[in-house]
């Protein structure tokens, strides 16, 4: 069953950054967001076993599966390599996902976060590609692919070895085009040349590209006063040939409304607008930033309960706005409910799961010197 691109919505609803209230997912708000998204004839939802500490798939069940006919939406989830200690764990996790989400099959199923080293080695060790094909033959999976955080060389190796892969999900945004770690432009070119449909994650880079600071925001606003800064990032990736769906990790009603406005009567990026994006990219990259996308893979296993993405967001804000007292106020409030940067014991679990391959231990030391 090949993918019918005509049935794929350009805007996908990512369930990784759902709104919370008192430490739990705010299901009332999530249901309202899902309803608005569905009302506008969008219907692709992306979740994963690990999102929201295992609660994201359940949230999909409550907000979507229980409230809409099964043929009115598509749901995607992912198999986590780090949960696989023996071959039987594959079926255990998969069965748990079906139960959590309340479905009999997944429309799209991905091997999660393939990268050079442990994750890829695990998928090979347990022959997860063949397993995915078998589940597809059984009708438990409609379409099979993977999300990718590795090198271009590894991507080509996998695609050569596994022609059964129907789509690939990559991190792609205008800021990461030449990022030496992400290398998103090279990854995009490989997939596009092979005519493999692309699902885009992190198009707004964890929210960073929704607010680049007063100077950069003003450049976008001068060209399109009525449009949000985030819409430029979304339009950039959605204008690229071969991009099937753009995932947005929507966290509130405002973001849902803005994203829908961006994709309704969609306008591809013009040459003049591309020149603005290129100039903003060049100038912004002169400011050193920690390349954290706030995926929060690092936080569940931190023995000191450090909210690492929030610490890095504080540092990035201070790098852009050195005199901003609000950043340190934010940090002081943060450590009232999580560990300080200085509490890091250098166990390394965060670095092992970081899709951006950040030197988190060293960065926390730097953050501690500034903030503690």
C-alpha cells in the first residue's frame, strides 16, 4: 500500500508539547485544540511511546480516538530503541502502544530516532525493519518508516539496504540547513533525489524560530506585517518539493489558530522572501546558541531532576539579551521545582539520548557558572 500524498495534510499535529496544568496534560484544552484542527480538515497526529513520560499516546486516545470515527484521522507513533533489551520487548512495547492509543492499527509507524551508534545498532540487532514489514502485512501498520537524527552517510546506507521504507521523518528548518550536526539540507537532498516522502519535525526548532528577538522579528514583520514570525519557518519547509507533512508541536489554542491560518490558502515562499530568510539565517548564526530543541528526551532519566531544556533556554536568552533580568527570575523559579544546573553528577544519560548530540554535561557546567 503506497502512500497517497493527496490524502496527506500539509500540517500535522505533533503531540510532544501538549499543554499541562498542575503537572498533568490539560485534556480539556487538548480536546479543544484537536477539535479545531479536525474541523479545518486536517487529520494527521504524531505521537511516540516516550512523549510526556508515556502519556502522549493516552492523550491521543482520549482526545481523538474515543471522540472521532477511526477512518477520519491518521495516527503515527514510534518504536523506541532504548526500551529494547531483548527481542520480545518489540511486541511488548507495540502491544502497549495499541492499548494506550486505543486502536487496532497505526496508520504510520516509525523506528524512533535512528542515529549512528546505539539506536541503529539496536534496530539491526533485533531485525526491526523485517518486524515492521511483517506488522504491515498483518494490517497492524499501514505505512512503515523511521525518524532520523544521524549522518547523511548512514541515511544512504539504510535506504540502500531497506527499500521497504516508505517515508522518513527528519529535522528540517531554515536555521539547521548547514548545521554540521543536523545537516538537514544534505538529508533533505538525499531523500528528495530518491523520491522518498518526507515528514518534517522541528520546523520551528522547538519554538526558537517563533521569536528570534526584536531585530530579526522586525525584518519578517516588515515584509509580511500580518503574519507571525513562526509562519515563515513553516512556510519555508512546506514550500520544499517532496515534503509530505510538516509537524507542529502545538501547545495552545493560539498556536493552532496561527498554524491553520498559515496553511489555509497556503502561499509558498517567494524568491524575495527566501532572500530575507537567508539573510536572517546568516546574521542569526553569528550569535552562539545552544542547539536544544526542547524535545525533553533528557529529562525523564536525570537522577537530579534537572529540567535541562529550560536551563538551556535561559542561557540562550541571556546570550541574545545579556541584560534581561527576567531570564534569571525564570531560572530561580525553575529550581524551586527542579534541580539546579550545578546539581549535575555527570552520569551521561542525557547525552546518550540527545538527538542533537549536545555536550550537555559541559553546557550545564557553563550554565551553573552563569546562573548558580
